[in-house]
C-alpha cells in the first residue's frame, strides 16, 4: 500500500480530534490487520473512489467518543445515543475530507460516499478489498480509537 | 428520493439472490427508515459516489445468509464465520454492481467503493446523509434480509 495515501489519514485524524474536540491523540504503531475483531464500541465507515478504491473506518472506545462528544457539544454525554452516532458520522466525514485535501495537494484525487455508523458491543468490521488493511491505533486520555484504511491493489 | 435510483437496487437484490444462490426473495413493502435498529445479524455496506452520493447496505438474518452461503459453496454453513463475511461482501459488491449497470442504461453513472462487512448481534446501522433512507425488506424460505439505500439530496 502506498504510504503517500496512508499518512494523510493519520495526520487528518490527529488534526480533526485536536481542532474539533480539543483532544490530543497520540498515534501508536500502525499494523496490518489480519482479523476482523472489533476495535471499538462505535464505528464510522466511509467508501472511497477515484484514484484509489477502498474504505476507511474509525472505531472509538466508548470513553473516548463520550469525551469527544462532550467537548464538541459542551454537554456531558455518557452513552452511545443517536447524537453520539451522528457525531461519529461527522468525525468520519471530517477526517476523510481533511485527508482528501492533503492528498489533493499531492495530485491524488479521491472521492467519498456518505458515512455509515455502526454501533454494538463486540461488533466486527471486515474490509473487503484486494490490498492490505492498515490499522492505526491512537490513545487519548479518555480511551483509544483506531483508524483503518483498506484499498484495492 | 428519486425512484429511478431506488428500483434498480431492488431488482438487483432479487436478481443476484436468484442467479447466484438459487434463492427466491419476495420483496415486502419498502419504508422510510427513521431509527437505526439492527435489521440483521451480518451486514454489508458500500459507499456510492458519482451522479448521487450515498451508501447502500444489506443486512441478513443468520438463517438467510447461511442458506445463501450453503447454496453458493455447496457445503452446509451454520455460523457467521470469516467465509460467510467474505460472501456478504461479495453479495454486496454484486448487488451494487448489478444496480449500477441498470442505472447506467438510464444514463445515471454511479461509482462504488469497496464493501465493508459488519457482524455482531444487535448491531445498529445509521446512514449519515441529508436525504431519506429507504429500507426494502425481503423474505426468503430461510429468513429475511433488508436492503437500505440512502443518498444526499
């Protein structure tokens, strides 16, 4: 997988969490994802077309997304309700949009569909594609989140 | 939502189930989806761009997808394992591709990302978009499945 396509998603996630939710996310070590076990309690998924075909997902642990939404809206949230799911969709849109703008600067033009949000304890996510799936784990003071990017070869 | 965009997805789902898995699916009454409760035990999700931006999902009850995969591979399957998840991704790809070919004939050109498969009891799916979300329920002798299509206005 082309690192030029991956790094902008990593930078976008850090940037969006910081500017929108005032949360510092510390990136961990990216790894190739082999299995489809759940990486969080709520996930945003978005399909990508254009110069590369694939999908991006971001999965939040409950503590992390509740802290994000509390900071976004200025009102305390402690459960994954419809408002939180909408916020996950918005974060997914913003991170994908931020990454696409960074890639546009490198002459790589990607389009995105609309996000879908999945919630449920122990849900699993499997990206169906012909290339590798890269998982990028992040830590925040309130819990972790993971960005996954998968493209066709 | 433009019925010209919706009907081809309905026809594609019936056609793919019949030709690939030899299963007759009886369409129920389509409805506008207001809430995000789970419509199945395993779902395929695909993002759509081009003339319309949105997402399509297909959620299978366990009995239905096990019958589909049993017919596809000619070997009995009774749990949602990695093979079944891959098959859900393939069915999602095929239904979306079939619908896109039908739409192409009407001069509507859509592109699709790669599918993502979500499994988990009681998982919920929320399409984030500015237009309505149409749910199309189907019945088969082995259980039901639901196709959902959501586009931005």
